């Protein structure tokens, strides 16, 4: 089992200069590999990988970067190529683009070239080959073997390390005693089958005024001036605060359901299709339903709990008690069925999601 941890790095100015230089050399390596790929009529992966030693001979500065970090750029190129081919199956897309300055944010140490050194203090030390030692704040214990470290530079100037840890331990599946169905919404971000509901915090709305002010201030500054860079940094940090507030809320919400239930079920919403609605797209993206589903999914897997997605078709219109179809417009917030069952619309949906989850669990157990 692999687990990814994200930790903050605190490099000094000298180390940060080396990290920025590594980013730039990785960007140039990627562009050189892409250029070689574009020149080939038939893709030859071995030939593309073989140009790395030639690049180092022509450009001695490339020797300043750990060799496996440069080799990883070849993996990144072909990974992007596979993703592009997959996208071409659905719609018309272009070709891979060269990366300009400022559009390359990460470099990776795969398998080797790194070491995490415990210090007995809050900040440990991360040693990276060809860069040096960097203070790192590890708020989680790493029990397994570190397989890969990706260093990312954010627009706000901060650095983070994403550490992939591999554990050999087998997670014991929990016995299913408590099951919950969750209906996602915009007024109440969740309404579950236990009758619990949580109002949507609308993080973007809280930050809109401040973001608009900072954007106006930046637009008034002269392009490429120090004042404009300072204004851009303030704006970037405000966006980062917004993202952090949203993620913190979703982590706490997902943790609540993992700690209190053995099986969690949600609708498998096609969010990419839903955001085409120009009236609701901003609210849907701000609610981050997809990220909540992702958080619950991986936490359930790590805890040995069961996470089930349900086909959303009919969950709103069907009565959770008798199964009859009860037509409702979007503005009808109450469910009233001829069988006598009355409930808030979202609560009825959550109950129906739970019913479908129990059916799925029964089928899996019987198999």
C-alpha cells in the first residue's frame, strides 16, 4: 500500500537558488526531449532516453542536477503523451507543448538520491542529492519505505515535498455495522441518511471581496515592476488561503464520516458535465464535491472501511420508503409521496442512496 504525505520545506536562500536552478534545468531537459520526440516519425523511446548523456556533454550545467531527476523527465514526457492519446479518444486535441519559464513547478527524486534525517525536533532534515540539506516539517510519522519525493514550488514562494511511502502491512477490513448515505448539495453541502446536514460554507464568497481588491491593486501597477510582483504575491497568497480553508473543511468533514461509519455511500456525480450550467458552475466548483469524494475514498481504504458510489439516476425522484417515482422540479425542496412519507428532498435522496448501498453490500457479500 502506498501513502502520500505533503510536508512544508524551509530552504535558506542558497539552497532555494539551487532548487530554482534544478527546476529550470528540468524544464530545459523536458523541452529537449519533446523536441527530439517531435522530430521522430516513429516514436523510439530508447533513442529519446539516449540523448540525455549528449545533453550533459553539450551543456555541463546539466551535471548539477541528480541524474535520476533528469531521467524522470523522460517518464513525465511519455506519461503526458499517454494522457494526450487518451484525450484524443473523446475529443479533438492538439500536440504536447513546450514548457515556458514559470510553467514548470516540480521535480522528482525517484527511488534514490534522498534521505530523511531525524533531528528529534519539530523540523527534520531532508537531504537531496546535488542540492543539500533542507529543513522539513513532518507532521506525520513515516513508518514504511520512501519510494519517491516530488518537490513543488508554489506561486506564493513556498516549497512542499510530496513523499510517497510504501507500507507492507495489510489493512484488516472492518465489520460493517453502521452504513450512511450522503446526498451532496449547494445549500447544504451534505445531507446524510441519519438526518445530519451541514450548511455549505461558501469559501469563495467569503474571499471574493478581498480577492477583487487585490486584483484591482495589481492591475494598477506597471508591468514587470517590483511593485507589481509584490501585488501579485499578495494575490497568490490570498488564493492559497482560500484553497487551504476549503481543504481543511473537507478533510475534517471526511474524517468525521470515516470515524463514525463502516460503509459510506455517495452519488457518482459527473461534475465535469454539471459545470456547463453557467448559473451554478461557480458554486459547484466552490463546493468541491469531487475532492470530498476523493478524500473519503482514500481515507476509507486506509482505515479498512467501505466506500461505495451510487448511480445518481433517479435518487432524487424515487421515494426511499415505497420506491414510487415522485416527480419534483429543482425548486421543490419537499418530498411528498402517495404512500404518506414526507421529508426534505435531500434527506429522502440520502435515504435512497443508503438503500442502494445496502443492496450493493448484500450482493458483494453473497458473491
